[in-house]
C-alpha cells in the first residue's frame, strides 16, 4: 500500500485544483498542464511531440481511501486524463445527462524485474437509478485501479495490457452526487480555460514583441546610417577647413 508523503504545505505551491472529501474517501484534481512546443503554438497543450520531449498536458486524479486507517494504511491511487476529457466530463454534468460511461486503461513505464509495466484503470460513470429502479442519491461513481501487467503492441503501434496478465495492486471507488461532481469538473474546466487563454495571450505577445523588435531594429539601423553619414560629412568639412587654413 502507498504511504502518505509528509509535505511542508507552508513552503510548497500546491497543484491542487479542487478536492472532494468524505469521512473515509478523498478525490482530488491536480494541475499537470504543460504548454505546447513553440513549434506547435496552436496546440496550446503539450501532446507528446518530439519537441516537447514526450511531455503531455494532463489533469491528475488522485483518490484516497481511509477506511482502514491513515498513514501507511491509506490506500492511494491515481490516473490522468487530458484537458479535453476533463471538459467532456464537465459537459456531461452541465447538460444534465442521466447516463455516463467513461472508461480508460493505460499501460506505461519501463517493465520491472518480472517484466510487468504500470497499469491504470479509470472509470467514471453515472446511473440515474439503481438495480431496483430507485433514484440514486449519489449517481456518479468514480473508480481507479492501479496495478501491473505485461505490455503488448498492436499493429498500429499502440500499447495495451496483455490479456489475463493484469494484477490489481490498489483500488478506490467514490460515490458522488450531481452538485459535488459539478463543483469538481467546473473548477477543472475553468482552470483549463485560464491556462489556454494565458498560453494564447503569451503566443500573441511573443509575436507582437518579435515584430516590434524587428521594427525598432530597422529604425535604429536606419538612424545609424544617418548618423554615420553626418559624421563623415562633418569629418570632410573639418578636413576642408584645415586645408583652407593651411593655404
């Protein structure tokens, strides 16, 4: 089981966007957004391009389970979604849809000594009623599994977890009502929007200053030519003056 890392929050800038807590569970969304390479400014978000050294712009989801105690007894799991997926989940809540089924499975990282790579499974679903047809008070269910498996590759170059090789190490599920789910992803969507606007503004600002620099440089070079011409003319006048005095 994962251990809670003691952190000095007084001296650390938090990446936390928003958090949802119950007496036994916690769900937290964290900022792991990264700007696109200068070669792809219109992407806004890093998408793993070579110029970005494989970095991707993400929202991290962390879930904790205190059912068996705190400290070493706390179960901690995490997964990542991209900005568009976070916006999708926000839109589902905003539109008030009755059914949502968002699932994701990723295998990544270097294999361990046993040849197993890290696996994350994320599931965010919404059911309006339970198996008996009764209205659910907490219609959203967020579930994350962290485990290991053998990585396999398909013909398109993608990577997936080989069938029957998956081993679940930790799992946490949280039930959430509509209001709290809206609070979570409304704040995430707002933060992503701020990030995107900031990156777009920076790109425009850089282009503006580049043009301004070139304009000023052109003007300075033009004025330099004028100054040099005046100095040359002044030197010629002084030489002529000295010649006239000598004669």
